[in-house]
């Protein structure tokens, strides 16, 4: 299989990735408030759990965004230059890209994801389902610069960033990401971004506190991953999943809250928790269409068409790279 491992050379070896993970975990758990980067949710188990989340009745974003892409597929197809390379940041299960691939004349598809094993499985499935499509998966952390595969360098580029993954960034990080994407995609590029919208708090809270407990499992998998990969000894059952809406900041916050006082060992280092101590594991910012367009404008993109669903739950934005 044709896999491109594209992060900067210093991050491309598994032991470097483990060192970076260890450094981020120790730094995040020893500062106050404690916080871990959400990108570490996505080992293979985390990617599978996220897929289960997308099918939950309470989790409206995936089915709503898919509805927008279906309802406005023809208009979206019209803004895609023929035979462009479609570059998806954080491709996951590639469900939304499949919709575009079925409707548009795409020259090549470049799914980019940090979750390497899961990505490679999805790329193999895509090749089987779209035998004429050139698929070039790239295992990379999209918060750092990376190179696109040589095969697509001369093609027109369309970036695709669905799932409101942009909402997991702090606003200044979202702005940095948009600037970086502009550099990677180049002049003349289009970027299609899915952005979750502000809405009734009850709907938001339910989406991150599903009855089946899958979001809790996804959140707690981060501690299991630390135990597996960093010689940790978290007692996972001693932590509770909390998801709350922070109205002032327009964001859902996910936390893991320690039920007990205990010192946890990670790579031989002791980190003390008191009962009630919290680790902030993810934010999911909600935007208005105008606030997102202002963010995009400030990061070098010209807002084009924005599509929303009839209930105004979710938005899909077409952005054009400013010269
Ligand atoms: C919220 S999921 C969205 C998945 C899919 N695009 C969708 O719309 O359902 C975020 C995806 O981005 C990937 N991801 C998260 N942080 C990343 C990073 N820093 N670099 C590359 N991929 C990342 C995850 O592995 C996951 O597949």
C-alpha cells in the first residue's frame, strides 16, 4: 500500500511520537488547571469509539452535516475544480468524503489523520469501493506543517475539514490551523469546513452525555491509552466523565474527574490527584456563522457560500484562499 508518513522528520519515528505523547501528558497533568490535548484520544480504539459516537441518537452533528452535504451536493460539486485533489484533515471513517467523491470529479483523495492504523484501514476500504480513484493517505499531525504527496502537488487543491474538528481548537489555535492549511493547500485553494453552531444548551449537553455511555468510554480511553503506552497506572474506574456547557466561552468542555485521592505513576513519575481534581480533555467550541466567518477572514480566507440545515444546527462553509 502507498502510505505517506509526512510529519516533519523528527516526529516520524514511533519512539519520537511516544516521547512527544509522554512530554505532553506530563506537562498537561502537572499544570493547573490540568489539561490534555484532544488529539491523543485517537489511537485505534479511540477512532472506533468516535465512530460509535457519530451513530448515537443524541449526537446530532454527524447526521446533520451529512444532510447538508447531501442536500447541497450539486452546489458543492460546482465549486470544485475538475480533477482537483481533495485533502481531508482528520479523515476518520471518511464517511463525508465518500459523499463528495460520489458526486464530484475528484482527481485524487488525500485523507490525513494522526490515527495511522485506522487511517490505513479506511484507505484500503476506499480503494476497494472506488477502484479508479487515486488514494494517498498521509499519517500526520495537522497542527504542524506537513508535505502533501508528490502525486498531487500540481493538481488544484480542495481542503475538507468536516466534523467540527475545528471546534476542538482554542480560537487562536483555529486561526493558526487555518493559516497553516492555507500554506499547505496553496494559492487558489478552496477549503470546505464543517462548523457546529450555537444552540439550546440541553441539546448540547445531551450530545456529549449520551445514555449509552459511549462518550464517557471515549473520554476514559485516554487514561487507558496512557496506561498502555506510557506505563501508567490510572485506576480508570476512579475517574468520572463530565461534559458541561461553558456559556461565556461558547464551548462544551469534557473533563475526567478523580473520585478519589491517589498518586498515579506515569513512566516512573508520581502525579498526585485529590478527590474532585479534574483533567480538561476536550473543548468543542460552537460558533455563529458570522463569528466563524470573521475568524476565517482573519486567517487569510475569503468566506464564500455557507450552507446550513433547516433547523440551523450546523454549518458548512466554503472558503477561498486570499492572494
Ligand atoms: C472529530 S473526528 C472527525 C472525523 C471525521 N472527519 C468526521 O467528520 O466524522 C476528528 C478526526 O481528526 C483526527 N485528528 C484529531 N487531531 C488530529 C491532529 N492533530 N492531526 C491529525 N488528525 C487529527 C482524529 O483522528 C479523527 O479522525
